[in-house]
């Protein structure tokens, strides 16, 4: 008998520094990115401070608004390329 075990999706943890650097290099203020991504400015501030862990759909909306690959926001690299 084969036992089927559901796969768990890995959690998506945004690198707060990467989000801030990419946002600034893209010319967005926190409020501007909030408008473009439909994510509240308070949430973006908390994500950049590392006190909030966004859901995968929010990470996707941020990446789309910033016009970067999703993985750019998940990077552990200190040097963030845009």
C-alpha cells in the first residue's frame, strides 16, 4: 500500500534589506509602492523592518510592482542588483 503525504510549500521569507534597496533604486517611496502593489504602506514598512512576514501573494504583488523576479526579494545577498 502506498501512503500519500501532502507536500508542504516552503515559506517565503522576504529579505527586508533587499526589499528596501530595490524599492529605493526603483524610485518608489513606501507609499508609492503601496499604491502600485495594492499592499498597505504599514505592511511594507513592517516587512522592511523585518517584523512582518508577508504571504506569498503579497510577495508576488511587490515583485510585480517593482518589476523584479520574485527571487530578488528572497535573496540573501548583501549586494542587491536591479
